[in-house]
C-alpha cells in the first residue's frame, strides 16, 4: 500500500514537472514571437518616422529659401534654431543620399536631350534642357526646389 501511494505521488510529481516544462516552452515561444512582432513594429515606425523627417527637412529647406535667417525659419515653424538648422542640413543629407543611390550611367546617348541637373555648390536646380519633360523624374528634394524656384 505504501509503495502504491509513493508511486502515484512520484507519477504526479513527474506529470507536473512535464506540464511545467511544456508551459515554460510555450511561454518562451510566445514571448519570442511577441518580441519579433515588437521588433517589426519598431522597425516600421522608425522607417515611417524617417520618411516623415525627410518630408519635414524638405519643407524646411523650401521655406528657408524664402526667409533671411535660420531664426526666421525657426520662428515660422515654431521650433528651435538648432532644430531648424538640423532640418536644413538633413534636407541636404537626404538629397546627397538620393543622388548616391541613383544609378549612374557612364554612357551618354547623343540622341537624348540633356536633363536637369542639381548644382551641389548652390543647391539650385539649373535648367540645361529645352524640354524638361523628357528628363528623369526629380527626387522629392529636387521637386521641392523646383516648386520654390518657380515661385520667384
């Protein structure tokens, strides 16, 4: 009788130990899946925020063209002068990165018309073609500059 009680108790103990092990494994799997979801959300949000920050930088650069100082820009956007300067610098960095990512072709087709180019020293769009519609689609930074240069 005593052995049966001990055997059943040990069996119950081992069953509980197995259940604990399975519960912990399931918990660890669920936590890992949730962490992966969290990482995905964080990465997506960071990417979206970076895109929005690029848009802010482009907008700030477009405004900066029409004001005298970084202080005026900061006042208009209701931000600090430091942030205004960061945005303007960020628009330059965004433009540089887009230009670096753009595939370069060393071959020039003599039959194709020249296209618009950006002067890095002045950050102004220079028209070197009579028909800009045949050129490449401008980047967002170039488009913002086109918009602001058309305003006079």
